[in-house]
C-alpha cells in the first residue's frame, strides 16, 4: 500500500469558497492522520484521498476563476 501524506496548507487569500475548500481539505487530512493509526481502514483512506483530490481540483478551478477576474 502506498501512503501519500499531504501537508496542511498555509492560509491563502481568496474567496469564502476557497476558504471552505481549504478547510474541507484540512479536515480530510486530519481524518487521514487519525485513520492511519487504525487497522483495517485502508479502503476508507483511499476513498478520503480520492475526495481530497476532487476538492483539490475544485480549488484549482476556483483559483483560476478568481485570478482571471
């Protein structure tokens, strides 16, 4: 199993939507950290990483919208 660790993102300026996306990603990272200490949570960890990656894409798209306006 490959474990990918993400760092907590520093605060960045942006819209409230970006802040909510950042908060959501940080919550998922916290959940991953906790689950990593519990046996038989591999499937849950994969699912959370997938959700994290989807939020990352949403955040990148939102930043592009904000930077273009």
